[in-house]
């Protein structure tokens, strides 16, 4: 069987610049590309793990009809899409950094019955972002 991997993960945000500050400045992602087309932007961000998987930020109207953009914007604002789940090898440090950035904390770091220790935040658009750290002896 041919190998397959994840290349891009789209994330709809209400304000690309505001989301960029959260994901780049608070979480430490790096801008891979910033492409404008037809009045919209798609910003690809890479993580520090070097996997090549990119998170792609775009506004609700990017490539969608006005009606679909409105419906999607309402869902994003409610936090009804997701969550986006990220992993780290130092959950306490990431939690401290995000808390200090002013991000909305939904859950402080805690052990989950299904395995990982994790925490949760909302990004500036309302998307839930869960960050987990694998339990001792597992890879993050």
C-alpha cells in the first residue's frame, strides 16, 4: 500500500491577523507561507516538530459563498467546530505561555481518564484548542 500523510489542516478563523498572533507568537508556530488571493489570505504555519504538517488559517469567506461564509463564521464564533488537538513535550510551559498571552483558559492541565495530560484554550476566534502531553513512557 502507498504511504499517505497529513499535509495541511485547515482552520477557519474570524480574523487572520489576530489568529496569527495567537498561533505564531503565543504557541510558537512559524509562518511557512502567507498567500493573498481575491481579497482573502491563507497563512500556513508549521510546528516546531518538523513533521511538515501545516496549519492553514483562513477567514470564513475564503473560497466560499456569502451564505456559507456567514454560517461558518457563526459556528466558529460559538466554538462549535473542532477542537484542534496539539501535542507538546512540556505542557506546563505551554500552559504558562498561553495563559500569560491572555488566551482564554477553558481547562488547566489535568490527567484525563483516556490517557493524556492536557489543557484547553480558545483561540481569538473561539476555536477550542486542546494541548496534550503523552503520559510517561509514551511519545508526545
